[in-house]
C-alpha cells in the first residue's frame, strides 16, 4: 500500500464528517483537526480502522477559561505504518463536560481519561473504571481548572509539615 500523506488523511476526515469538522490547522509541522464533540468517537474509530492510526500516544485536556467551549480534549495519534502524527481536538462546555470513552478503541486511553477527569472534571461516558487516579475519591475539586486557588483549598487535604522548625 502506498504511503498516505497526512494532508490526504486530514482531507478524508473533512469529507467524511463534513460540517462537524470545525477546522484544520498545522502547527510546528503537526496537523490538527478540530471536530464537534458529537462525532469524536466516530472520528477516532475511523482513523484507527481506515487510516491505521493504531497508536494513541496521549490524551490531554486544557482549560481554555472561556465562556463558550471552556474545555478542550486533544488526542495525539500515530500511524506507525505511515510515520504520521495527527492531533484531534474537541471542545466541551463548562457545565457537565463529557465525552464518550475511547477505551473501546484503545485500551491505553484508560489512565489518560481518568487523569482528565481527576484534574479537570471531564467525564468519559462508558469508561470501565472512572475512579480518580491521583486524588482521593472524596476530593471535591479538580486542581487544573483555572479557578482552582494556586495554594489549594485550605483544609481540603492534610499536608505534611514542611517547616523543620515548627512543631
């Protein structure tokens, strides 16, 4: 099979998903496709099955701290066969941010999705183990949200005393 160009992959996504592709861009040599959250699972599955993006390198979340589409989830995908990388982004509202899980496409999405929940409060519907991964289950906050206090919420966690002179 001839090596498929990343530009052809980006074009194929746009043709298949039409107006649900909200934009495409390139940054530092990487191709980024922004899709509506309603088709994120379909786009990811399509890329794995039709374009051989078999390796999910990472899932990251970001708090854009905007009134519309506050959160962003970015999937970093690699085609080892064609030696391509593509980033798929989707945006979520501040209220009840959620996406379908990608663990049924890549089992390795498990901990990345749990981290996005733990740090930002983004839910992944259908996730097989939606527990927090870093913080206690009863912790009420998501510390990578922009409104989270820099010094933390006083009294929310018992912290060790780091002052050797204090008793």
